C-alpha cells in the first residue's frame, strides 16, 4: 500500500510563546518522517513559523491542502501553544477534504510555567474541538488530552489514526467484484447494493458463464496462463494435485485477474460452490487465497458484505485478511471456539513453523463437497492451521430492514490449543465470547467473519462508525 500522507496544521496564538510553534512544528515533522508518513504543511516562508493564526493563514493552509487533495489521507492538528481555534476550523472547512482529523495538544512542563514557556494547549484543545464541532468537522482525539509527541503512547495513537485514515480512504469509491450468483443455500449472504453504493462502494457483477466462456478461448500455452501456473506452483506445495486441475486454476486465475484490472476492482466475492465444481472441475480457493495474500481480499460464497470486512482490516493493518466461519465450540471453555473454512485463507496467516509441518499450508481437495461432486472436481483448497497470534475480527452487514450498514469488530487471540481437523482452521480465545455470539444472533449477523493477524479494532471501529457513519458494535 502507498505511503500515508497527512496534512499538518500547526496552531498558534500570538500572545502565547511563538518559539513553541517553531520547535513544536520541527518535532512533529521529524516524528512523521521517522514514522514513514509524508507531511503536507505550510513552511516558515508561507506564514510565521509555518503555523496558522489569522484569516489569511487559514486561507493559505486551505489552498495548500486543496492542491494535494488527491494525496492527503488525513489531517493532524497540533497545538504547541493555545492555538487559534477559528483559523483551524476555517482551514479545514475551506480545504473541503472530508478526511479524518486528529487533534493533538502538547503537554506543559510543570517546571516551566512562566509567561515565556507556558503553552496552555490543554485549554486550547477544548476551544479547537468546540469550533470543529460547530463547523461539523469530525475529529479524533489522542488517548490523553495532552501528550509529548515523542512518547511511545503518542506514536501508537498516530499509527492507529493512520490506520483509520487508510480504511476511510480505501472505502471511498471502492469497487468490488461479485463473480457468480449467490449459492442458493446461502440466504445469509444477501446484501444491499444500494446501501453500499450510498457509502461510496460499488459492486460490479460477472456471470460464471462469461468466465467459463473466456476460459474456453484460452490456449494451454498462452503466456498469461503459463505465468499464472508458475505463480500457483510457487505459492503452496501442490504434491498430488493433477496437472489438469492446476491448468484449470491457472486459466481461471488469469481471467479473474484480467477482469479485476479492467474493472479497477479492489476485492472480490466468488460463487465458489457447487456450479464451479460441477461444470468446471476445480475449486477457486487457491486463486482466492493468492488474491487475499496480495491485499486484494476475496470472499467465498459471493459474500460481498463479508469481503468489505476483509478489506477494512487489510486497509487498517496492511496485512492479509481471511473470511472464516465462527464454526465450533472448543470443549467447555466459554471464551474459546474454532474458526474454520474449506479453505481459501491467505498463505501468510497460516502457521509456517517447520517444527509443526502438519500445520504448514498445502493444496488439497475440498472434503465437504467431494462427496457430492467427486474428489476429482474439488482440487484447489489451501489447508493448514492459522498462526497462534493476536487477531482482530470484523463483520460488516447491510441491514435492509432499517436501511443501515451495520458492523461489529473486536480483538482476541489465536491459541496453540490442540486441534486436528481439515480445511483452514484455528482455536480462538475472545473475552466474553458468549456475549459476542449472543449479539451476533440477536442482531441477525452472518456466520462469516473477517479475521486479520493484527490489533486494529479501534482504528476500524472509528473509521466505520465516526467517519463512515455506520452502526458499529465494538466488542470489548
């Protein structure tokens, strides 16, 4: 994913110490550079100390931000002293960026409270937030009211804010692909295209017949097919998989890649059974796993709302997401359960420890539907055990009855508890799991959830609830 870009506003108020703006601006810009964040900020040649205080300062800042509208993911407002709340609010209004805003205030030093060094940012932050509220500007607060920006706590706040910005930016004008019809047995994955469209998320459809028709026109030795076959062979071990099945996967992958590029799609949801197996002869799981591993999430069973959750977590973390079932209890532990899928989980979330070779992902056949369509038609799953790591889960749904997009998000851990089964699986521990499961059932959420090996629930929650306006339950 591209380098994050933040617009920076340095607040100032003339009868407070000006030198604090000069040193504060330098501290912030150095920190952003160290964090790999590009800053768009006024320079000392533009305004005194590169800060804003007056009407003209605010206009200069707004003009600068408008020039970089397509780059800026969010805005950091920093207050080295009290700051001028009207200049800050005006700059944001006139820039018209509609991006997340983080409001930060420097902390005073209790040993330096004379008129020469006292900041009063503690008070100024309240005034700035009051005006942002009046102006209708949504904003994010730091974990403490005032903070030294060089502390680890502030750096964590900054990283979380950048994750929020990535989610908001990524979902604005996102284009998702629905390949095939919803499987007849899965009423659970129904969704509203119109509600998603209203939030800026478009869904482009493609019928399986078109995919199969395009595949028929491909030769076995076509360059694109050969390249895709090489990619598949290098992705996971394919021992025991018929060459004819691998070639079918390569052709399918080539056609899907071409469609995604042509339609500028960020993610897909695919009708993975049983038409694919009966009339084409493989499962699409490996192709989907490869896409998810490249941060282009792909959801099974044409679950478009599910892939939105996958995409949210991939944007927030910069790492691959998977779509899994909340599938089984784990003994009698109320806070543990089993997550599972057949599977199309991305390779990077599987265990790769050579000490436990049985858990390393390999290509196999789909055991659940093999009994219906025959083993020979179900090669292409990626099976193994998920890493024992902290994780975030997220489910997005369209509540058509109430005309709203809803979601839940939270965090837990994947454990090393003993379990041997098939597909892609893991044991999870989630605080108050029974309360979460009750919430899922009572509010009609689907059995699928997105998971990501990161701790990004707070960033995802704020992006979806505060900045996108969705109804979100943050399970803690």
